[in-house]
């Protein structure tokens, strides 16, 4: 097994993990909420990207925008449906509602797109070249570049922009923020819209690497959970490092030990890290602090 190939696979996989998790990182940091329909938004956006290119004949960049639009729409609908629960911070009910939305999206995707696996081919996924004895596709490079760009923009936006200050006020005390004149309702809608757009972008970029099935959302929820907890709740920089580290670890473990136990090994690492460092990596750039 080529070590360089596995390292490159790990770097690409790590940026994919980080992109998938970033929406939930911001959601936890700003709204202190979770969305267990996160993986199903990923699945739905992957199908929308495939459908836009295969059935509508749209160029891949337009298909990405369409998928992100679908993600935004789903996020807004979910938040509208549970706005009262959001203000009440009723986490148990929110978990149940988002789980219900996830199952609903899975059923709709099955009815609309069918149960057969689909393959999304893009111009970049068909271009590959050799790098230090390993093979890399143009799609792989796009995932890495997009991951770095998204995290840099988000990190500086939350740290230095007015958006970051508003987000921190809402995260600390929504009622006090409302008294200070902040439209908390609009902030919550914006956060869910961002989460939908971010996970849809991740789906559109990562989907060409794997078959698209209605069942793919479950693994994405698991990955998101591990990355967010390892990185520290709400930590943008921590999520990036955790995603990259988890991707490299998964690729090396799968390549040299067994891919069947890669998820088990990832949770073992999660347990060890949380025992030694209960707050996760928490490298700064927290959306909610």
C-alpha cells in the first residue's frame, strides 16, 4: 500500500469531513442547537446536484448553486417549523423534530430520485494526474481548495466582522441580545440557512467520490458529530483541524489495518481525546464565544 497515496487520500477526506461539519459547527456555536437531519440535507443536495447535471444538463458550477439553494430552502423550512422550540431552547423536542425531518427527506428523495445508486461525474473528476507516485483527481484538489477557502473566510468573518459579534451575543444570551436590539429571529434563520448551504456545498463537491444513495446521510451525521466534538463545540479552527486529522487517520487505518473498523477506531480516538482534553481541540475561532 502506497503511503503517499494514503496520506493524499487522508488530506482530501479530511477536508471533505471538515466541509460537511462546518454548518453544524456554526449552528452549535451560535444557536446552541443540533440538527439530526444534517446528513439527510447532504444526501438531498447530492441528489439535486446529480439531477441538475444528468437530467437538466446544467453545467457543474450551476448545479452546485442549485444544490446550495435547495439546502438554504430546507434550512429555512426546518427553522420556520421549530422557531418556537428554538426560542425555548427545547433541545429534546428539537432533536426529535430534526430526526423527523431527516426521515421525511429520505422518503422524499426515494420517491423523487428512486432507490438506485447514482454516480455524479464532473469535468474535474475525470481529470487525474500523478503526484509523488500517487494519483489525484481535479475534484480532489477542488475539495481541498474549497475547504481551505471556506474555513479562512468563516474564521475571519466570525472573529473580526460584525457578524461574529452578533453571533456571540445571541449564543451567550438570546434574550439579552433581543433587548439590545438584535433581531434574534433573523439570526436563527440565517444560521439554519447557512448550515443548509454549507452542507449542500460539501455534498456537491464530495458526491463525485462516492455513489449517491438515500442511505448516505447516516454516515455523514456520525462524521459530523465526531469532527464537531473533537474540534470543540463551536470552534471553527478546531473543526478544520479535527476534520483533517480524522481524514488522515481514517485513510491510514483503512489502508494499513482494515476499512471495516475505521469508524470504530475513530470513536476510540474520540474517547481518548475527550478523556485527556474534555473540551476537544478548541483552537479558537469559536462562533459562540
